C-alpha cells in the first residue's frame, strides 16, 4: 500500500503538534513547510522544508512533483497570503485542503477593545497625545508605527525587528511564548503601558496579555481576523487528525 504524503504549511504550535502526532503513524509521510523567517525555529518531528514556494503556482507545482495527497494549512491566522496560495493551489491540483485554525479570542466583560480590520488602521487610533504602547503584533508590520513617532513603544517579538524601528522612543523585548498571566501583568506595570496593539491570534500561549489588560483596565486595539473562504476547517489538532483519517478512509 502506498504511503500517503501530507504537506503541512506550518509555523504554529498546532502545526508542530500535528506533525508530531502524524510522525508516529504507519503509512503516512509528512513534510512540514516553514517560511524561514524565524532565526532559531523549534525542533520538528518530521522533515522540514524552509522557504517560499513562489506563489500559488509554485506551490501547485511542488504538490504535483512530490505526489502530495493532502494539504494542511496550519499557518498563523494572519498569514493571509500563504492561506490564499494554499486555496488556489488546492483548487488547481484537485488536492484536498484542511485548514487548522485555532478559535479566535472573544471579548469578555471588562475588556476595553477597539477592533480594527488591519494593523495600519490601528496606528491613527493611538491619537496625537503621547501614549505608552505595547506592540504585540510581531515584527513584520511594526514599521507601520513609524507614522506615529510621538508615542513610547514597547515592542515584543521572537526575533529582532530589521531594520531597527526609526522611532525616538522604543524599547524591545525578544521572547517566545507562552507567556504567563502574572508575567504579563508585571511587564505592563513595569513599563506603565496605556494601550496594547494585538492581533486576534487566538489560543492560550499569548492570551495572558489580554487577560492582564482586562485586570489592569488597559485599552486594547485588536486587529480582527479575515474569514476562511474555502476547504474544511479544524479548530484543534484532534479535529484535524479526524479529518485526515476521514480523507484517507476507504
């Protein structure tokens, strides 16, 4: 019986856990694709392909060339370009697509959220008055806040922002989650944060800052997710495994 080949588009905790569980299965070959943006990625239990494919056409060519039977999009909820390429490549090749996306956060009583549809839309909401801002959006879009240099910024990311931000008042923290609630409270108090800019990534690893903001009464500018338009959607690793089993069942 031929082994089924799965390609996981990864970069998330869920992708790593899914690959780990599939690695122990008989009759399944797994390749995990990483964008290659993180300088020191975590250990993975399956072979890793690093770097882009060259858009949707390049991904479709790779799927055909490698004989992939099923495509799993387990990228970050805000990796919209990669997800769009995955949908296009799946349609072009006729290969099944499963999207593994953890549920988004839901506003709770006491939260002071201002929802926006993009990081760019968050910048003017900071206003003209000097504000102490915690940027918890990663490093890819942090440069957008150079348009508002009057504020004090605390930027947290896994790797350094390159090139460095051209801001007169900026501090950086290099750290990888998960982040405990008590540590997030201490961080916000230490830097006297007035406002947090965050993406609605979902999951528990980075939710501490949202809960800490609620307890401290701090405003959060929350960048909303875009919806998923195609393919089957799993909210957990176990749901994705069940869908994979169903896809390969006789």
